[in-house]
C-alpha cells in the first residue's frame, strides 16, 4: 500500500489551532506541489484557516503565479518535475523577499540543508500533518509582521529595526531571510552570552525539538552576510562544546572559528 504524504483527515478548528484570526484576512499563500491530492489537502486546510490560496503544479507555473499575485508566503515541494523546488526558491528570492516553507521527504537531510542554504525559512517533512503545516504557516507569518514600538538594536556596525524588518551593516542594507533577521536580532539583543543550538532553536524558531543542522546552516549564512571574513568570524563566535556567542567587541586573537 502506497504511503500517503500527509496524515489522515483531522478536523480543523481555527481557534484551537491558534489561528491568527483577523490577521490572516487577505494573506496570500502560494502552494506549489505536483501531487494534486497533496496540493488539494494543503489548500483546503489553509483556506479554512482564512488564507487566500493560489496553487501551482510546477516551477514555471509557480513563478508565473507569483509574478501575477505576489504571495505573502510559499509552501514549496522540493521534488518538483523539471525545475525543482531549490531553483524555484532561488528565483523567487531573486525577485524579492518572501517566506518559504519547504516540503521534503523524511530522512533527506541533505535536501533539507540545501533548502535552508538557498533561503527556505522552514521545512516540513512528509508524511506531514496538514494542521501542523497550518500552524507552521501562522508561526512564520507572525514573525514577518512589524513589531510596533520595538526599539532598534545596534552593535559593531550592525543595526536591526524590528518594526521595519530592516537590517544594515555600516549603513548598507542587508538582504536577510526571515530567520536570518530573527537570528541577528536575537544575537544583538543578547550579546556576550553563549547559546547552544538547542537554545537558539527554541528562542528563535520557537521549536522545542527539530533538526539542529537548521541552526548551523542559518548561522553560516548569517556569517556570510555580516562578517568581514566569514572564514574567520569575529562577531558570531563558535564556543566549542556549547554553541555560539555574539561578541560585538571580539579580542584580536580569540582562537574561535567557524561552524
């Protein structure tokens, strides 16, 4: 018997599931999956949660749909025919910022890492719970909403404006993904303290468990954008046996390296 890529039907109760209620009204989600059954189930659950849902069955259709109606978030299957999800994600990122949740097969760690490397903000492994996917969509979108009244944070030539979702380095705009922005904001808010990958996953991603390589990949990507020499990071230090520490005034010879 073929194993279906989603779990059996679950009644969707928006309030019990933590739906954002009025905040989702008019929020557009693009679902990209070549399996019409998966696309239908995902779209149905998102529609019930109040989202405007567009669908595409392949990469070119997804890019064309995004050009017509730019989405607030994309649910993107990695294994698409022809143009795969990685290339679709790259091309969407080239057009503008948009949160992406990647759908991947269980156990394909290399594919998950590749997805994160090209800028996916989150991933869900198949078989998945459609209700959990809706909660992930809500969680990711919640982080994109401006936080009115939140003060800017600055250190070592870096500045983040949480209200405007903008980040700069020495006055120049940084092109950060959603999670990269959240990670940099967290580091600037709590400088000088070492955090484990588990700590960062809980505080930045809001997950109590998950693939810790997610944190490793995002730290590496963030270093590539904020460090003068990413191969010899001075701001985001590796604390061996612990995790990472943001040090806005690093010593000239710290002995700390990457990874």
